[in-house]
């Protein structure tokens, strides 16, 4: 079940770059966990804290709060890690 999930152990198994996006108003992922996840993920991982955003799939998700920046960051991330 969910109770036995260990996100840090899972993050340590990731070998690809990650763009970790979280909202400053999100209540599901506390900032201290974001920092710990970042430390467990590969060195080329990027973290973007979206001001005024909550968790994904909610009305205040990052894509709705700042759609231009959301598209720009994802486009840049994929271009730099997936190549032409």
C-alpha cells in the first residue's frame, strides 16, 4: 500500500535527469521532502518551485498558474536532455 512507499529509495534508483516541479502552495509535498528528493536524484536534476501553485491536477497547478513559464521550462528541459 501507499503507507509502505518510499519515495527517497525510488528516487535513488533514477538515472535520468528530472525536472521536479512543485507549487509553493502545495500541501501534499512539503518543501523538506522536495529538498530530500532533489538530493536523492541525479546531479542534473532541476527543481522549479512555482509561486502561487498547488499540486498537479488541481485548479492551481503549475501549468494553469504560469502556462508560459511552464511550457518554456519543459521545452528547454526536453531539448537539453533528449537532443534534437
